[in-house]
C-alpha cells in the first residue's frame, strides 16, 4: 500500500488495539517469555501498548522496547507501570536501543508488518547486533558470578561456561595474612597509579617477612 510506513499501523490502530488485537494467549506467552527474560536484560521489538511487556515487568523482568508508532507508545504510557518502561522510537529493522540485551523477542505477526524480505532480514540482523555475547548470573551472598560466553565459530554458536568468585582487596589482604604474607604495595594499574575508590583494577604486591 502506497505511503504505508513503520508508524502507519499504530496511527490506524492505536485507539482500539487492545480491544481488537488480543489473541487470548497473553498469559501463556508471558509464562514462557519470562523463562528467557529473567534475570537478564530484555528487549521487545514493536512493544506497542505493552500487552506483553507490562506483565513481564510485573514479574521483575528488566524490559525495554522499540516501537515505530508514538501513538502506540502513548497508550502504553497511560497504563499503570507504562511510564517506567524505556522505549526507543523508530523502525525495528534499523533503530537500536541503547546497550546490549540478553534476550530479544517479537510476537503476534509483528515480523510480517515489515513488507519486504530485505526489511525482515534487516530486522534479524538488527536484533543480532544488540544481543550480548555474554550472560551472567550474580550471587552477591557467595560473591560468585556464573558467566555464559557465546562464541561464534565456523561450526556455529558455542556456549562456554565460566564460573568465578570475586574477592574485595581487603579480603585478599586477609587471605594473604593467613598465609603469612603482608601487603607491601597496591596500585590502581600497571603504571603504578594510586589505588582509589574509583579504581577499576588493582595491582597488589605481598611479601613474606624475613625471619
């Protein structure tokens, strides 16, 4: 149809969208999507009026959206919790939300609103470019981070787990002390810059006392 752009659907349907376009599967969709959306950062393409995003947010999902229609976003903002969901305006085939996401999805024939194969391929590429290649689960009670690194190889995708336990400098000092060592120097980098509260790394030198 001549003149039909990414924002046109919302212009024509925003007012009655929730009444006319509920497939009756919202609860089941949210149940399944929440499995993938928690605990990471999630992006919904064509977030619309928030039919799926809002119940996901209510379950604790950190969800954002891309939406071509300001009219649809206005309907989202009118709903409880709708003002709290970040939305990037623009064509989902090309526009990017800020940062990387652990899970990106679209539902309910949304892909087919892009009316050429080239645009649909561009949408997949755009989504892929925003996906994080590393996901992690952080347990602050044990100071453990379980990473899952995604590697792209000639044989396809490979998931590589990387469990780690971090320790604060004061804790490493204690471990060194228990081993009979004492802290001699600590710097904020290999250039021997001062270690401060803003330092992102530390270089620590321990020495065994002379007898």
